[in-house]
C-alpha cells in the first residue's frame, strides 16, 4: 500500500536506476544499478527480457550475493506481492 493507504501496482515504467528496496523478510536493502536486455546477444527476432543489476547490503548479504541480477518480471512480482518495499529517500524509512 502507498502512504496514502491506497494499493499501488508496480509496472515496468515505475522502475529506474537508484530506486532502493528492502526485503521485508531478510531486512536487506538493494539499489537498482543498471537495466539490460538479457536477450541482446541472441537473434534479432527474440523479444527482450529485461533484467536489473542490483547492489545489496544488510544482515543476509555477503560477498557472494552483494551484486545480484534480477529479471524485471521477478522484481515486479516481489514488489507487487509485498515481499519488497520501496524505501523513500529518507534513511529513517529503512527498517533494520
């Protein structure tokens, strides 16, 4: 739910570099670093599959999972299910 109490459905156009999210289970915080087409090196007729490189920090993050790619479809599922929440610009919104 948004801050105004209304439900918000995330879509592709809502994602951008620099958005910070928090995993509500682990407490880890991630930032969207860059977006890329996974299918770019395949044949021209392939439809794009978009993914995001993300950088993470938090209690469940270590050297092996600090930089992790996620498909855009997966990110939208995590946001719309409530597993990830977007952190506002105020650091006090991070619940660690």
